[in-house]
C-alpha cells in the first residue's frame, strides 16, 4: 500500500509544498506488528563494514552476512552501514544475526518516524533525520542500533554526511579508534545535527537578501518567497525539535551502553540542538515580521503616490475652475455683464496669467507646509 497519491511537483514552490505536506508510506491499520515490509521504490541494499580496533582496521563492502560473524571475533568494534532498504530478507537476517528487536526493524523500513530513542534488552534503537544537502530542506531517516561492540546504521538512500567520520577512523584521528560503539554513535549523530547549520546559514542568506528587497523595492513576488521561506523553516523546525528530546534522553537516562566518558560529548551535541532551535525561531520571527514590513512598504509607497496625485489635482482645481468659467457660452450682446473680459484686448493673457499665479501660489503654500518633503 502506497498511501496517499500526490501529483508530481513541477516548480520549486511545489517541491517545498510536496516535501512539507507529503505523507510517507505507512502500514495499514491492524497490521501484524514487527513485520518488515519494504517499499517497492527502495533500492537494493549495500552493506558497508568498518571493523577496527586501536591498531587495526578492516573495511569492506559485502553482501555475505556470514563474514560479519567472523569479524566480530577479530575486532572489538564493528560498524555495519546498510544503504537502501529494498531487501526484507537481508534486513531480517541481519536483525536475527545481531538480535535486533522486530518492532525496531519495522520502524527502520517505515521511514515516517520522528527522531527518538528506544531501549531494548541488550541494545538501543535511535532514529535521526539527516538533511540531503545544504540548499535543501528534504530529510531522510537514519536508524541506529547501538549494541555492545557494534553499531548498525540503516539509511534510506545512498549518500550521507559521514565521510569525515570514516576518514577519521582510517587516519586514527582523535579518540574514535580507542573508544566504544557509543562514541562512534555520538560522532555520527553529531555529524547529522551539525549538518543543519550550513542549511540554516543558506536560509539566512536568502532571508537577508529577501529582507533588502522587501524594504527597498517591495514586489508581489516577495510575498510568495516569504511563504516559501516560512514553509522551509517550519520543516526544519519539525526535524530539529525532536532531536533535542532524543539527545536529552541519551544524556538523562542511565543507559548501560552509554559510558560516562561519552556523556560530555552528548551534552555538547545537545547544546547544538538548542542553538539550532534558537536560529530557526529567530528566522521564523524575521520571516513573519517581513510580511508586516512588506505591507508597510507597499502602504508607504501607495501613500506617496496618492500624495503626488492629490497635490497635482489640487493645483489643477483652480485652473479647471478658471477655464470652465471663461468657457461659459453667455451672449455678450444680450448684456454688458455677460463675460466682458472676452472683448478685452488682454483677456487671453490675463486668463493664462491668472492660472499661472494660482498654480504658483498653491505650490508655494504646499512647500511652506512641508507637504512636498
């Protein structure tokens, strides 16, 4: 079952709406719990293994799970990274090999979960949301199984933000080669959370440019861009907020798999989630305020136009009166009082001079009042 069907987005605005409001695949109500039902669109899994200790490293890409059991006997720590979730048998076999709980495996393939941490008998199950790239607000689910001596990660698609962690393992930099699986799990979570900072920096640059355009040259297109920005920030907030709770659970609860040496690093990770939330909330307030700024800018611009038009109309009002007065068709022969100026030698120059004097007098009065400033 694929759930709700949505039209294919065509524009960037449609893509943001699609990512924000789409409903990911969910199991039908009443299904048997603990079943691994993969999505038809998921690709074939790739298993990447890094087994290491303080003095030795073994790295390979494999499809044979029996080699994993052999590596467990040789190395104190094994990281099994599974990319793509299109093979239910492989995921189930891997779960049986490491004793992973069926309910957790069900959450792995149903990728609509929010970031969380769950404790089972001998392992922790953690879910995080990873951004695809700096300019995107699209996320994918990354699932972690933290056990004694090994860490298993499941990713929806190929490509992640873990390359620097892998390189640190290869180069034996820092304490990652000498620490346990909990520290490795921290480094991966920290990479995911820190990946939100470049995305927010990009949103900040876009917001700053939009702010300049709204103040200097407001345009109806700005309203659409502001709504797109607010949608993107809302999606980022929905992704970041539960990470704070998830990391806080790892720090607060006494998990035997989380050592005392790793907790200070998790507190630093928790601090990053607080910073991210502060940035998101600040940007959301700015974006909401820019809507009011746009309305005010448009109102000021409209008032300036109306002021100019009012001044022009005021200046031409006496001119129109004079022109209409001398345009009345009274018979001059019927009475000496009927438009005697029409028979005057300087009548026409007098009418033009009267118009010019009226206009100049009004302009002088308006400038004196400061209405032209």
